[in-house]
């Protein structure tokens, strides 16, 4: 499972709020919702976030293996 936990840490480290992402960088509220709930986003979106935050993909996402059923 892909998790966006590193994204929230990166925002804190860079002192950027979700409000700033929405107002200054035109990031949609829906995207913020998807990130909060670890829902799927496109690679284009991940690329855009890396540009905005000037970071690597690993600063936004992390793979966590799911437990077998």
C-alpha cells in the first residue's frame, strides 16, 4: 500500500500549510483529501507536488506492505 505519511512530514519541515498549497499553488481540496486518506493519485500529481515542494518522491510517498489475509 502506498502511504502519504512522508508528505505531511515534508510539509512541516518546509513550513508549508495545506492552505498555502490550495491558495498559492492551486492544489485542489480534493487532492488534499486523497492524500489524507491514502487514496490513489496520478504520477503527474506526484510530479507536481515534488516540483512545488522541491523534493524527491520519497519525501512524499512510502510503500508499506499489506498484511496477507
